């Protein structure tokens, strides 16, 4: 073991001791000789108390007992110790002490990237190469010479935190300044301790490989956690965008229904104040007839179109809420579709009454032709209205909706023939100089408009369903990612079996920047491998597709909010900013999340999620 590693190992050990406010050591071999510091270190990095030990040993036998207790724990954690005994540590054998510390660093820091020392080195090197690939000035081939100009450290930081500095503002020839700058930025903004001095990297013929690996591993862990928060932020952002979209759709529905119902009521009131029966002059009655015809060809058609639109909008809100497992939307009292339908039927009655009153002032018509046309027209209108209502009412399972839309489309086609029959009846009325019809309000133009509107509604509904199905099945995997995942699989498939063992699987994931604790990994490996003790290529790709996709299930959303909140029971505006949410999404969340117990700036996301999820 190279003695040059001693300073970096000492700093690494002191950094771990500081986690429990324990005093630092100064001479590695001397300060580990009693075994107490070694036990304290293992309790921290192993996250397990070692039980009773002699905290103030005076005799050699007490020190050896402490050291043996520590070494037994290391072996228990599956770390082989070769040619290292308690007496060697008690006798301050520098070479063996350094070897022991390196073994601990491998197991509890670097082996979290992979459990085998050799594979850990390759996995960490592959991760560094991929992270710095966009920087042609950086060429990482090892953990010695490749780091002497300081640019590799700067590139790792800039790749993950470009907001901290501009990489291309650096003087690429000033290796001392670049190295010092990277160490300072890493410590100040990323909480990465300075395990190395600038001189350890820049002023030696060959930097100590183990020291550099120990320090670079801190970058891997810092950025692995940063990526986890970013993914959580994206998931929260996507969920908030969905919620904002549903809220905007609901607000739009309420506004448009209220406006349409207000316009209908105003028109009926004006008709009541200006009844056609009060008109005695033919010109006045004709003027009312022209006004009514203009209403039917302009205002009424606009209302019919708007009615179809709001009905479809409500169906889309219901579908979207179910797609994302949200609580169902319920329009306010007075603005429900049943309220609109009741008013619409009353409008239809008012139209019929007004049309009859006007017609009685203008003409005498032949009942047979009027009834013939009216029967066909009413039947045609009823059929188009029924099918339009059926389309508007579609909601729920997307596959079921698609089947229903195709069935309705097959039923719409016979209406083209029926419309031809209707046009023939209308032509006969025109030949008989029949200008108006007391038995129906539906003109050929109205019904042609209804038919075209029905077709439009059918096409819009079909497009919406297909878009929702695409959104449901979308994957973020692109050809470049597939190539990267395949090359990683082949790299770690050492025995060419086209499968990965648990060790190889863990190494491949961490080389791609996905770090998991031992407990998390065991659960994920069991899920990915199924009944086998290996992962096939298909299982590997499917697992990575699930990792990179930002689905928004209730459980994932709740977990993502907890990550963004830093495991607090509430989130702050600063938490949302740190998760990279767009300003409009942040404003929406802050407006709609309740304050926690009346506290200013603390938002109860759990109560908010309880309200929006079923």
C-alpha cells in the first residue's frame, strides 16, 4: 500500500467521525492502535452498534480485544481480510493499517457502486467517462494521470450543476487553479469534503490511485442523490401540470355553460315581451320570421355547437381524471348537464311556439307535405341528437370508449341516405310554395349542420381517445438510450451468457447513474428477475424503461412530494424552487395547497393529495 494514500485516508476517516461530532485523528496508524476509533468508525459507516468494548484501554490485551471486535464485524459484513491481524494494528504497522482502511473504503463507499473491487473501479471509471463525454478537453482513462489538470473534476461538477460556473471560462492550461477551484466548489455547494490537496494531484509524478478513487466516489454519491431529487421534481411537475390542466378544463366548462344558459334565458325573455300574436301587419310578422330565421342560422347554430363542445369537454374531464386516478369532477349545482338539458328543452319548446305563431300570420300550408317533412326531419334530428349525446357521454376505460366510437361511426353512415330522402321531401315543399312548417323547427340546413357537427364530434372524440391512449403508453426511451443500455449490458455480461447476475446487474445500473441501497436493490432485483437468479436482456431494458419514465401514480406522487420536501411533513416555496419546477406550476401548487396549521410559507401537501386522489 502506497504511503501517499495516508493523508486522503485520514481525511476520509475524519469526515466520517465528524458525522457524530467525534474528535479527529492526526496520525492514522497511531490513533487506530487502541481499537476505539476503529470501532467508532465501523459503527458510523456500518450503521450498526458493535456493543460493549473498552473505551479507554490501557493494556495491550485490551487494545487487541477492541481491534479483534472490529475485525470480526468487518468479516461479518462479508469483507475478507487477508494477512491483517489485531496485533498488526496494535503494533502500528502502517502498510497493513492503510490496507485495512482501503478495504473499508472499498466496502462501504466504492463497493456501493459494485461489490467487487475490480468491477467497482471499472464501474466508477465508466461512470466518469460517460459524465464527461460532452467535454472534448477531458479524457479520463485512469484514476491517476487523467486528473492532473483539474479539468475532469470541473467537468463532473459542471455536467450536473451548470448553474455554478461556466466550464469554458476556465483557463484550460492552469491545472493548479482548476483543481483548487473544483475542490472549493465541491466542498461549498455539494458538501464533498476535501480529501485531497492540490499538491496531491498536480505536484506529483503520478497521483495515488486509491486516494483519487476515494475522492471521486464522493462525487458519484453526491450526484446520485441530486439525480434522485431531480426525478422527483419532474414527477411532481408532471402531476401538477395534469392537475392544473384538469382545473383549467373545469373552470372553462363552468364559464361556458353559465354563459350559454344566460344567453338562452335572455332570448326567451325577449320573445315573451315581443309575442308574434301581437303583430297584425304582414310586414311585421315577416320581419319576425326573418329575425327568427337569422337566429336559427347564426345564434342557434353557435349554441348547438357550444352545447356539443361543453358536453364533450365534461366527458374529457371525467376521462382525464380517471386516467390519472384523480377524484371525479362534479360541476356545481345549476351548471350540470341536466340543468343545461332542461333549459335546452325549454328553448326547443319556445322555438316551436314562436315558429307556429309566426307561421300562422304568414301562410296556409298543405298539411300532408308539412307532416311528411316534419316526421322525417324530427326523426333525423332525434337520431343525430341521440348519437351526439351518446358520444358526449363516453367516459371511462379508453379501450371501451374506442370500441363504442367505432360502433357509433357505423351507425352514422346510414344517416347519409336518410338525409337524401329528407332533401327530397324538402324539395317537394318548395315546389308547393311552402315557405314555413308548423310541425318542425328543423330545416334542411339545420339538419345538414347537425349531421356535419355529429361527424365533427365523432372525429374529435376519436382523436382525443387516441391521444389519451398514446399518453398512457408513452415511453421516454429513444434509440440513443437503447444503444447506451445495450452496450452497458454487454459490458457487464462477462461470461457471455446473455444474462446478468445480481452483482453484474447492480454494477450495470450504477454505471448508468442509478444507485440503490442494499435493501432497495434486493427488492428491485427480485422484481426484475422474477423466479430466476439472473436478469435477461429483455428484463434489463424493461426495468430501465420503468426507471426513466415519469409515471404519476398516487404512490409515486406522494413519494415524490416527500423527496422534494426533504422528508418534512410540509413543503416550502424554496423546496419547490430547488426541484426545478416551472414558475407557473409552482404558482399553481402554492395557490391550491393548504397552509400547514396556519403557518406562513409551509404547505400541507399530504392534505392536498388526500383531496385530489380517490
